C-alpha cells in the first residue's frame, strides 16, 4: 500500500511538471505587443470569449516615457476614418483618455465612446505614461483576425489637461502595422495588464502577432524643412531682391533685372510653400 502511494505521488509530481497550471501564464504570454519608437509601446489582449468573432471586448495598453507630450493609437491603415485613442497627462498623477475620430490629415476631434474605459493600473508610474483600456464593442476592428493599426506620438512638455477635446500638436513620428488578434487571446475578460509580467521590453522586437511594421521619424525631417525655410527666405530677401535692384542701376538692362526678380520670386514661393508645410507642426 505504501509503494502504491509513493508511485502515485511520483506520477502526480511528473504530471504537474509536464502540464503546469496555465491560469495566469495564458493571460500574460499571449499579449500582442509592439514598440514602434523608443519608449513608445502598445499591447493588445482579446478574451477567449471574444476571439474568433467580429465584435467583442478587447484590452489595450498605451505606454510611453514622460518625455512624450501625447501618444495615440488608431484603427485602420490611414488617418481618414480612423477611430483613435489619444492619451496625455492630466496634471494630477493620472492620464486623460480621449476617444477621437479623424477625417484626414488634421487634428482628430473628440467623439464620445461609452464602451471605452480607462482601467486600473493607468497613470504616471515610475517615469512612464500608461493607459490600460477596455474596449467593450470593437466592431470597427474585428477581434477575430488580422487588423490594421496606426500610431503617432509627440515629444514635449506635458499638457496637464483633463479636457477630452484638448488641442494636440502635430506628431513627431508615426507608424503603421497589422496585428493578428487571434494570436492575442487571454483566458478571461479581465484586465491583463496588472501583472508585473505583462510589462513590455522597449528594446525587444514586436511579438509574432504583429507584422508589416513601418515607422517614420519626422523630427529630423521637420528640422531640415525649418532650416531650408529659413535659408531660402533669407537669401531671397537679403540677397535676391536687393541684388535685382542693383542690377538695374549698374547694368541698366531691364530684361536682366526682370529675369533676376522672377528667379527671386520663384525662390520666395518655394520658401513660402515650405513654411506652409511645417506650420501645422508647431500649432
């Protein structure tokens, strides 16, 4: 009888080693994640009850360092028609979650969504801006398969605003990718981001559920355009137009004068066009 009990204990121990409990690990390991920029990360989790359907609950996490003024995540492959989640500091140790809609390449406007909720674990934590979110009816995404997403971010001083319609400045960078939400299944319809093991390694690559990641950093582009605008306009007004006047006085030929002034005017138009392009980025 003692030998039988010992054998039974050994069998149970071996079975426990080979088939460990997955009640907690399933919730954490299956989260889809991507960090398109330094210290900017996103995660998705879909309850098994919603997985495989066209609508249902979904959990999302938006995270960035405090050097970022705001971060945003939107559905679809382009801004037009995208439903967006924009997050920024509210000035009281927490974050503001603004649900917005975009009509194109302009600032998205606030659109109320009662099914989108800010969850426990959100706030300004350990130098990180974090928003844990539950979307109750994400029919615009389709939680049963692959879906397209766009993201954007802006570095700068915090907005410190609780206004859901707060104006946000033009983004410093953006990215687009696809997420196979069928690979982001979690065991239960509960917040999966409360565990310490659910944190994202900002230096790791995207999870297997994420594909087609394309990231554009606009900080260097904006700086180059600003420099070009300043140089072109300075040359036109300090050299171009004055030199055209001196040509008429020194040479006395109106055709040369007219041609020079036309070239200066073209330069003025180019400088003005560059200014129009970059001006929204500083609003």
